[in-house]
C-alpha cells in the first residue's frame, strides 16, 4: 500500500505543470549620421605702434605739422570696417648720436560682403580672415542601414564624414 501511494504521488507530481516565468526579448537597431558642414571666422583687428629713442615724431594733417605726435588709426574714416592710417614722420633729435626706431602696422580684415554658404552639405567658398575654422561636412555616398521584420540588420558604409551604428540586444530572464 505504501508502495502504491509512493508511485501514485510521484506520478501525480510529474504530471503537474512547472511554475516558471520566462521572458525573452530581442532588440535590434541601426543608426546612421552625416556630419554637417560648418565654418567659423574671426576678423583680425587693425593695430599700430611706434617707439624709438633719439627721434622726434611728427604728424602732418591737412597741411599742418604737429611735432611730438605719432600717427595711427583714423577712426573717423572707416572703409569696410578698417580705419585709415595716419602716417608718422620721424626726425633724428640729436644729429650724430645713436638712434633707434620701430614702427608696426597690422591692417585688419575688412567686413565680408557676403556670408559663408553651404551647398549640398559642402562649404564651396571659404572666408580668408585672421582665424578661420571650417569643416566640409560629410557625403552620404552609399550610406544606409536597415532592419528587416525577420531581425536581419545591415549597415552599408558611406563616404567621408559619415558614421553608422548597428546594435543587437538579447535578454533572457527565467524566474
């Protein structure tokens, strides 16, 4: 009898369904991008300096000469963002003695008449200024990505300035 109950108990236990949670997730994604064109330009300013020993500077303006004055930038006359230059004349103060003189002029960038354009993702004409940073941008070429309904993912390389990411994630959880 005990043996029959034991066999019956094992048979019933084997016939009962197992109690377990199962979760299975598969995720695939594809991402593609093309770099954009960009340009950043900074105009350089106009600067003037003068220094010396045993020299006397003078400036002639409107036919009148003024001693002990240096020229420089005429801010009342500006063309395309660049001021006119006032010349400085120099005479040796003590003839026969040593002298030195240094004059420096940097003419700044004029204001551009038109901005940088982007055509088909490319900067065709670049500005020329004191500081110019430009990126041409990417070309699509044959860049593509796809994921089919059956889960098959493909990525095709593009031309310069492109990127593609293919990602597959599989999760299996048994509780």
